[in-house]
């Protein structure tokens, strides 16, 4: 019956417009939901009832069109709009927004996809969603390089991760003044006259307990001798020698030479060291010779050489018999071992020679933090051409012993001196332009870059990459299945997830400290609301009118 058909046609209008109202209402209610993607209901006509398919035109007849009437409407689809929302800064470094294509990957026991960018840190310092799902991305190797291709849970261990790096390279620049004296003499320090209590000669094997000063015993078993000598007017750091019954004069000489940091390499033109001088008449003195150059000059200040014996607190008195000679300059720098412990590295450059091929300087390397008992690290040369430009250098790799410190030993450091010049008329100047070590530092804060890199800031001022957020993109994002809570899973028509870094393979970029707002257009939704409600009301009027006509028809029968 045609009137009955009208009832069903009106009912189909009520049904689909009700769906439209549901969709619009959901859009409006989520207008302030982070990264919400709006949707729209799309209607399609139901099949039509065909009375005639029409006929073609003939010689005397113009033809006729099909005669069909529709039987109402149906819901074609609910289409989701994956266009970007606006970016809203939040100031929270854990908040993330995506500008462009892509979705965050989050996991618990299953994998999900979302653009909801409110993340937080749990007690394990993992980045998680409010529901507790882990944000996934790429980790790092031991050198803080991103390891792409293998997803893992992203972790930002603020307050827990500590890093340090041993110095391996030091770059230097400066000028050495090739307008002074060559290094031809070192300081000579000579002690007072000493004798052997046994009446024999004083040599390296003489026991310290047998050493006498003007008939009085100079050293006593069980005491401790402390020494803090000066080299180039710089204290070298206090060292101690425990005097025992077997301690010898050679032990004392080695102690003093090591305390001064004197390089005793016999291959040097003017090696330093210690010796015993025969003064005649059974008297002897200890003689300490420093390395050449004024900056290698030696001195023992008042109270710098003491024992803890109340009888003889100052057993030795040294006098300078010769001053150091030679144009020289000194520089000091801080380097770090594998634990991040700071250490002092000292370099003294001395003008050694000049000729038709250019000039030559020699450097002496020392470190009071070397643990082998001597501060000496070695010596090398640096050569310049006739224009004062760097030619070559030798022995530029230094080894600092770190025994019993817990750090890697020895610490190997290479000096780069290619930016040093040897010129005339300029004051000596040396500076460290770079050293690649760093002290221990604790992760204090982090930020996330547009490429998804998580950059950590440590208390020592260092920044390091801690990981990278990964994004997943789909050939048809509208084919994703919405599970609620702003999460999706792949659907039959979405295509497989293509996972990669932000700003790569068609993925958008990540913006840290911000979130993506809902892409709902309130104005448009209100217009759609009016249209849907009007359609609903009109469909109801069709049902009402069909009902009235049926009633009228029934009255006619009665």
C-alpha cells in the first residue's frame, strides 16, 4: 500500500537524521578534547521502485524516461576527519603534538595508535599515557646514538642517569715567542753538608737513618716527610714519604725529583735529576737539577719540606746555586678520567733551538693527579717553519696513570698543536680551545625536538640524546578503528602501519610542550545540527501526514 510505504520512508529519514544528531552531538561534546577528530554522517538513498525503465526515441515517438520512486534513505557511512587540529602550547615538556601525518605508538600488552599527546612519567621514568600505556620509540646505544628500526619503551631517567666521559683529545692554539734565550740550564738546588754516621761516603744506598747534619741525626725511623715544591712559582702538590729503617738516600732523591715533576729522560740535551755531590772532607750534599726554561725553575718555600719529628722538623735546607735559563711559557688545563673526575694537566713550553729551517720548542707534560708517584708524563717537541707556522710535533699522546681510582687506566690524551705558531715580537700565549671530556653529571631535564629526539640536559651542562619518538602512518587513516580513549587500532581498510621517525617517510613533525586541539568546527556543527533536526522533524511530518491519510481512508471504508 503506497501510504504504508510513506510511513517507512519517513521512518528511514528519522533513523538517519537521528544518527546525524548523534554524530553532531559527539563532535560538539568533544570540541575541547585533545586531538579529537570530528566525524560526519553521510546519507545515501535506498533502492528505488521502478515502474518503467523508459523507452528509446523512435521515428514518431520521442522516447520516455524511467519511472522510479525512492523508498527512503540509509546511512552510507560515518566519515572521520583526520585533518590537523590547532597546536596549543602547554609549557609541559612531556606534552606532544603532531603537525602533519602520523600517530603516536603506545603499548601495553597490545599496540595502539593515538594523537592524544598528554604523556607523563611513571615511577620507572617511562613515558606513558594516562591509561598507563607506554609511548614507543627508538633507543640509544652507549654513545647516545639513535638505534632506528627497533621499537622500545621510551624512558627519561631524570635524577637517575649520570654520565661522564674521559678526555681523549685536547686542541690548543696560541703563539710562542721565538725571540728569547734557548733553554740551556735548569735550576740547581743544593742541600747543606751531610755526613754518614758510620764515617763512610754518602751515596744512594746510605740509610736515611744514618744521615747526619752537623753531627745530628737528620731522619728518624717511623716519621713522615712531606714535600710541596714549587716549579715555575707553582706549587706541585703535597707528597709524603714514610721514613723506615730501610729508607735510603736514593729513595729521598727520587721522592724530591718526583715531587718537583722533573723529567729525567737521559735522551734530553739537558736532563734533570738528582745526585750526590762530594764536598770533600767526608761531607756530601744532595743536588737537585731541574729542567731547562724559566717556567721550569725550582724552589722550596719555607715549611715546604717538613717531617713530623719534633726533634728535627726541617732536616734539609736547599740553596739555589744556578737559575733556570730559557724562554718558556706555561699553561694548565682540566681534563677528566672515565669516571668524570677532574684532573690537572700542565704543559711547559721551552724555546730549544732555531736554524735555517725554522725554530723548535720542547714541551714538558706533568700532572699532579698521576698515580704512579711522579707527576712526569713525558716530553716532546714542536717545530715551526721560517714563517712561524706549525710543521710537526712529537710525543703528543700522553698517558696519565689512574691506578686504584676505579677509572680506566692509563688515561690516554692526544694533544693537537696545529694551531700554535712560533713568532717573534708577540707575548707568549697558549689556550685550550677544546677538550672532549666531561665531569660527571646527572640528568636534570629534557625536551623533545621536532624530529622526535628526546634531548636530556645534565647538571654538568652537557646535552645528550636519550631516545626518539616514533610515528606510525597509514595509507587510509579513516580506516582505523576507534576504541575510545583517543586510541585506534588498525582496521581491515586502514592498511598496515608504516613506522618511522618524525619528518621522515611522509610523517609529520613532533612539537614538544604542546598538544593538538580538537578539529571540531563549532559553527559548522551548529549549522549541521539545524539541518539534521530539520530533517528529523520533516521526516516526522511525513509519518504524521501518512497516518492522517490512512485514518481518512479507514473512515471512508466505514
